[in-house]
C-alpha cells in the first residue's frame, strides 16, 4: 500500500458498497466502515417482516464480497466523529486517518420529535428491526387465539403510518396474509376482525408517482381490504390509542412507522454543511461544499441540479449511480485528470401491492398490474448481490406464488444471558 492514498468510506449501503466494489484493486487503500458486518437490501425488508423471506436472503457478509480484493479493508465499528482539519475519522475501535472521506451512512427513521411514537411504534429500517416486527406480527396472531372477544379488535388492528413504497408494500403483504395464510394456519379462529389501516398525510399514497399509479395503488389496496386514510396526520400513540389530528382515534396494539427518514449525522461536520432532513450539501462531484476532501453520496447527499432543483430522490438507483461516477472520478484523480460532474438519468419508480399487483413509472410510460409485478420482481432480483441469493429469493417467490403460502413463519426471539467475569 506504499504511496497509495487512503479513502475511508462510512456506511456499506447501496452507495458505500458500490463505491468500494468499483475501487476494488484500484490504486487506493480503501477502508469500508459499518456498524454491521453485512450489507442489507432494504427494498425487501418488508418481506422479512411479513415472513416471506429469511433475513439471510437479503443480507450479504461484507468480507465475503471483498474476499478477492487486495486493497479493501472491512472494519466493524460505530463512527463517533470526524476531525476534518486533521483528516481523522473517530470510531469506537480507534482513529482512521484519511486522504479522502466518503459519507455514505444513509438515513434513519424520523419520528419528527414525537417521543411517544418513537417509544411505542415499530420501525423497519434494518434487519434486526424487521425481525423484531416479524416476531411481533406472529405473536399477535398467537395471542388472538386466547384473547377475550372484547379485546380482539384492539389486538388485530394494524396501523401503518406512511403511504410511500414501504408502507404500501407492507400493507399489501399483511392483507394477503389475512386472506391466504391465516385461514390455513388457524382453521379454528376467525380473523375477519383483522383490520389494516394505512395513514398518509399527503393527498395520495405513493405521492411522488404518476396520477395513474397513485390511483391504481389505492384501488389495489382497497380491493385487498386495507383502509386507506390520506390527508390524515398521526399526532401521538401511547401504546394503545392512535391520536389523529382532528380528534379521530384508532385503538391498536400494533403501529408500524414508515412515515419518514432523516440523515444520520456525525459529530465534527459544520452545521452549515446540512440542509433539511440532515442531508449534506454537495457539489456536482459529490464533494461536501464546506469541507475539504470530504464527500457524501446516496440518501445523505443533497445535490441541486437543473433536473433536480430540490435534490435527488432518496433511492438505491441514485446512490448506485453516484457511486459509479465517484469511483471513476477517484481513478481520474489518481491519473491527474479532471473529474466528471454527476448527472442522474431518472430511471423511474415502482411499488408492489401484492400478487400480480404493482405500479411502475418509467420516464416514457406507466403501467400497472401483472406485467408491472413481473417487472418489479425482475428489477429487484437483478439488484441482489449474488446468484445464490437471487436463486433462493426466486424459488421462495415461486413457491409462494403457486401455493399462496410460505414456510418461514418462525419466531426467533433474542436471548439475554448475564456473563460474570
């Protein structure tokens, strides 16, 4: 590694991981730092939560990804701060000097300062959180068997807050569980009281998609029995009662929060580097404007362009595209050549609501239904890191398609053990 400059990448999400992959065996020393030893495929997190996929299907060990790399080093640590003047990153396992620092730590759940919601609602931004939610959903069904009739409605009300892709896809998956799974798993129990609410503050679900897709998605959800409430604001939740603006309430034991994200900040960067949503302001080369030799990409980066005057959408496709251009620019920099500006080609957006139900917006046209569902599956399979996981997911999906069932409804709860030294 003599005479090689060091790039430290914070975060192994879509952007950070792709950047490290693109710079594999390049003329740089790369340190990829993440709190987990795996990359997690967030778009399919809801399928882990609803027992359709195992967590290992959407998680990829980082050291396995870089087994054949000569210059990428993996470190599992919490980042505690950065000294941009001294060019040192502080972590829970020590300090890492850098020549270039790339912030790709992504975002975390945003409760908008509501302490009760943060305490009582279930998030779904990580594999452990998805597993926790899966256990909670399955335990709810077990509890329903023995619950008194007067308490059953409270137990079987599921409130999902947030009508973006995560909320829509989760609502559809729960509705299909009610129809296809529960009658077979619990033939002696009537689950007709199971009610799924989808609460969205905007006028529509999937509010950033086309009018045709918004209308189709809502129609699919309502056909599945989901109660969709748009232009509704959740003000509080105490573990029993969801309080909506205007005075309406919903009694529910299970509230799932999918309503917003905010950037995961790191101590040491100046306040003026951040904008709304704790995103870092970057130039067209993804360099943070107020700090030397520090870059940001993916969800955490805020870049204004002519096409995207309010910043790019926080999507995996954007993070991957930025990582590719940044890797190319680092290689150009090593050769003493001028870097290239980033320009995002919008590839569209999509969401699935259930079996043979999906909406897809491409730049030139929009479509819904069976073909959109097949297209959604193909795109997500291609984004999976390795062939083994693609095959496992494909087989699981095909089994579920033909049987309207899955074999993954296992509650695996953590065990705590006190160790005395």
